[in-house]
């Protein structure tokens, strides 16, 4: 991630010096910096990366100016049966569930049903962690920004006991368990179960932004059209006998269980760009940095669900997803109405997502030109500075002579 941020920061700084205003047509898309990228060039890049990483199948969409301008499905949903990925193919979004859930939570905040800074135990006590009284300090804000102190998953520890690792609100530790606590609170507020919370999500978010097949709890459609998962060796994953699949089947797992595909997910991204559903105040709360992610060289924050990369002149919001056999990635810049999302049935979707960003930041075929132009510009600026300094010295010398 550090290497990713460093490389992208350099590209942004360079590109800000050389923004193009070239005309667009249907065969090109805008790079992040506004340059033309031929669609067939992006096609070839994605295909090459799929071959390099041995990614079975992909669904990807690119957004320019708040609209999808590029959509591609490729590869296989089921390698063994030779079934291709189609527009209907569904993937697991894994941790891309978190920003969507944070968005969902803000609808409860707007209605006054949930206070981000009220301790969660005042809504619902949590027997799993009641032995540690510090849990009574945990708020929804802390949980959504990974400051609750919980492990990512209790199963990460041999004893499988939920623990608090530091004083809540004082540090950052990525935790799905914190999201699960908020989920339990929402169900309690609504006096409902997991299916009821799914129905509420569809009512508040799905219908509002036009989602057709994005769900936290699978239904008949998603089960029928879901891709098969493949591991890092491109071997099929026996998901029916997988612990995590069994654990989350039929459960509204807010940090990990969203199922979708690129066109449907992009509708939610566009809604965020357009500040739909939520008020301006709620968007400010949702997207502002709440916790600092521990990277030494760069300023990376976590909001109420999004990873926020603070860059010169703009903010990038993104998130990856990594379940066994399914990895995904999305990124958006609300100020530019620009973004993209991709889903894969492999272990390399997050890496591909970052590769796609580097490619679409400006188009690598032009990057060498930008660097050359930047160096020439710096050289010319230095010459101008030297000339100005000499002129100032001459003026001062002339003034001294007159005196």
C-alpha cells in the first residue's frame, strides 16, 4: 500500500502541471488527469494483467463525469464448466461492504435513531465482551473508523475470544468485529433480524440508488449467477465446506458479505459522487478523516467506512475486498466525479485494482513524456530564477551607485 500511494502521489503531482483539454469521443475514456485513454488500450492492459495474475474472471466499470463510460466482463465464472463471466455474474465484494454499510448507517443517524457518539452498549449490551468494561466506551464512530480496539475477527486468535486490544478511541486497528457490533445495534433499534436488516438496506439504499442485485444476504438470483472462487494458485475453492462461508451464509455481515457486480456497484458510487440519499452534513461526517492509518510516509486516514488517501489538491476514497477466492477494489474522487470498480473471482483483484489506477492515472504511454516535460520545466524555472536574481543584483548595484 505504501508503494502504491508513493507512486500515485508522484503521478498526480506531475500530472497537475500538464492537464490536457483534448476532445473526447466514444472510443476513449478520461484518465484520472483528463487525458484520453483508448478503450481498446485499456482492454489490452486488463487482459494482459489477467494473464499475468491468472485471474479467471473479472467485471469492471469506469466512471467519468458521474456516468459509466466503460464496462467490461471477461474470463470465466466457472473454469471447470467453461462458463464465461456475463453482465449477470455476481461476485463477493468482501470488505467493500464496509463503506456501503457506513453509508447505510448514516441514514439512521439522520433520522435520529442512532447517535455516532453515544456508547453502543446504551443501545444494546454485548455479552461477548461484557467481561471487559472498556467496551462501554465504544461508539458507532469508533467502530466504523476502526478505533474500537477489537481484533479483525475473533477467529484470528486461537482461543476465538473477542478482545479489546487498547483503550477504545485511542488507536487504529482494522476490525470487522466492530462493524458486527454496530450491525447488532441496528437490528435491535429496528427490532428485527438479519433478513429484516437486509430488507431495510434494500429500502433505504437499494431502491434509492437503483441497485438491482447488490445484497448482503444472498437470494436466489445471486446464488444462481454467482461466480466460482479460485485461490492464489488458480485452484477452485471448495466454498461449501469453508468455515467463513458457512458462518456468513444467511447472515447480514456488514464488514464482509456484500455481493454485487461492477455496473450495479457503480450506481452506488455515482450516488456518492452526486451526494444523493444523504444530506450535505451527513456526507461531511461520512467522508471526513476519523482515524489515522499507520503509514509512516503518507497521510492515509479512515473515514466511516472508506480509506481516504490525502493527496495534494484532492482526496481519494477507496477500499479493497478480500474473501477467499474473491478480491475486489473500488476508487472514487467525488470532486472529479471519476472512479472505477472491479470484481474478480481470484486472489489478485486488489493488486489489479491498484495496477489499473496507475494505468489510468494518466496512461503509462504518456508518463515518460510528463516526466521529461516536468524536468524541462524545472530546468527552465531555475534559469528564470537565476536571471531574476541577476537582474535584482544589478538594480541594487545601480541604486547604490546613485546614492
